[in-house]
């Protein structure tokens, strides 16, 4: 039976024109003439029986139906491209894993450990993309996701099961110069110093000071950053104290760029988990990754060895 699917060329032209809101720029991207793009889009509109674009003073814009269709076509083309790249890159016996991950955890904890996995399982290739919120696995190419959240948030991700990995403990860190020769600072001393704020955790410092029984009127004051990697970088450059999960600043602590300002850690109530679709059986690549990941978690409290800084 013939499928009700337009030509791939027409869909590629539509996706590019929808993204650029311009036939001309779509033609430049696809190395076609503007006339060729226009003919493809006219044929597509005839095929679906719906106007996808409307003329404006500045060119073209999507109709409401066209906007909805463009969002779906873009996802399908991306998935098709990913499937094609997988086939092109896969050799005999090779395994491929597509992983979604919260960015700082992937950059700071997972990726520094992936060379170990590569040595143990050279046939496995791990692809990582950023995702910070739950999504439907059926609409993506992902095999699993590394997710950070409270136990309730993790449990509410529909259609999935979670493998608990690490609980998150936060503690104050700073550049060595802020200690002014001391081995550590008291919570009272920290309350009088510049505090770096994490915009995604606006009450973090207040909660930490409350746990220490210390009054800190300036607990919400200070430069604010969106990502832990930004907050850590600001701390390295002496802008103030950062309250961060230790597992995300292992490298800076190992190199002496940051020091623990006060050893009083606080459980944030959040944890890191590997979230997988509810399949009866894990794909082989995911099985290999899970086995290695659980072993890596067991030694997660062992600091990474400092790496020599390359000479530029």
C-alpha cells in the first residue's frame, strides 16, 4: 500500500523555509534555486491540501497549520538524519547509545570518566545531548537520560523506570585566596563574605545557613548564575563563595583552583538517576553502559587524579 508521505526533497525544502521564514535563504542552504524551492513547496501544499505559508510585506510566514506541521517535520527529519548517521558509523559488532543528560553533570562528572568506559568497551559509542526536563522517549532517539531531581520528580516521569545513582551534597567552596591563610572558615565568617547565587536554587544559601544555626541576612544577595559551571568559574576567579555539589567541582578541588571553605555539607534533597523507558529488556548498548555506570558510581567518592595542564 502506498504511504501518504510527501517527497523527502519537499519536506527538506519546507523545513528550511519554515526555519528561515524565507524561500531565498532556504534555497541558499539547500544549494537550490529559489524557483525550485517554490515549486517543491507548492507541490507540498497541493499534496496536503492546506496552505502552509502566507505572503507578507517582508516575504513569507507560516500559517497556523504550517507552524504545527513544521514542528513535527523538523523532529522527524532530525530523527531520520540520526538514524542514517548511526547506520553510517556502525561497524560490525559496534554498539551505539544515545543519552540525554543534564549539562553540568555530563560535563563535570560523566565525560571525565568516559575514557575508562572507552578502554573497557571500545565497541560502544556514547552520544550525549542536553535535556533538563522530562520528555517522551517515544518522540526522541534517546535510549536513556541522566536526570537530576527530587525523588518525587524522578518518580513522576511517566512511562519510565529509574536507577538511583548519587545523592547530592552541597558545600561551600572558594578560591584559596579567600581563606586568607586559614584552613577553613566558620559559617559566621562565610555569612559576611560575598555569596555567589545559583538562579536555579534561589534558597540554597539560606537553607545551608539555617542548617548551621547561623543568621545570614545577606543569604540571597550576590551575583547570580544559571549553571553550576558558571558559579564554579566565578568562584575560581575569586568573586565569592559558591555552594555547589562536590561531585561537580572535583577537578577544581584536585587542581587547587578551589578549596572547601567549610566542611559542613548539606543534603540538597536532590539526586542523580539514570532514567530508562519501561522496556521488558534493555538494548545491549544500554546494558553495557548501565553495568559500567554502576561500577563508576561505587568509586564516585574517589577524587579524579589531576591532569597536567597543556602548554599553549
